[in-house]
C-alpha cells in the first residue's frame, strides 16, 4: 500500500471526513511531508471506493458548496489493520538490526 493511501485510510479511521478535512488530516499525520492535491485525493477516493475500502457517508451544503463525507468500510478497516501490522513488523526488524549496529547504545 502506498503511503498516501495509508494516510487517507488512517484519516478516515478517525471518523467520516470531507475532502478538505482528509487533506488537512493527511498533512498533519505526515508532519507536513505529504500534501494531497484535490485531483490526487479524489482519484484515490474513487479507487478506494471501487475497491470497497471507503464509502460515501453523507453530503451537506456549506456556504453554497457541497461537501461529500467519506467513511471507512469494514474492508477498509481490515486493510488498514493489515497494513499497520505489516509496517509494525518492518519497523521492528529495522530496530533489531539498528540495535545490533550500536550495541553500546542499547
């Protein structure tokens, strides 16, 4: 799973979000390393929706503009959980090897 996809799913794990809310959350989660453009975000949301990982939650009009909210589906929760476990395993392996390189620092 690519990092922007992981971050979008992570943002939605906090509850339903509209597009701009997802962009803000992804920026914060990544410590400003990842900044999604609207076209990139909505292409990703369309792909994730087609894969059954996210779904539209609701729509509302604010200041004359339509906001569409998205939420994780149960499959999206499972995918995020699996990717989190995979990343945790990789980080653990890296930490183990780093400790071996710096035995005096452990």
